[in-house]
C-alpha cells in the first residue's frame, strides 16, 4: 500500500516527518519538494510568539481597553 505523509526538508536536506508513523520494515520513499512554506513552520512560529506576546496582552489594562469590542461581538 502506498501511503503519503507530510514532512519538512530543511536547507541541509534533513527530513522531519510532521507526525509519527509505524512501519514493519524499512521502506523506500519518494520526496517531492514543494515551493510553498510548510504550514507547520508558520504555526510553530505563531505558537512560539504567543508566550512572549501574552506577557503584554494578558494585563488587566489591556483587557479593559478591548472590553468594548468583546461586548459588541456578543450582542
């Protein structure tokens, strides 16, 4: 059975699978290089930024400043 899985190839040619797989034996594989930036890279960057930005965003004065927008959304 042929199975397609997503992976990321770094500039040095190292291949990292985006999810774990189990195989009963070693298998051959074909690698197709896509032009687009992998979605996982973009989401990893966003997750890493979240903790740093939360230091500023999760302050009581920030919550107060945006409260009017939250109230409009729930109306």
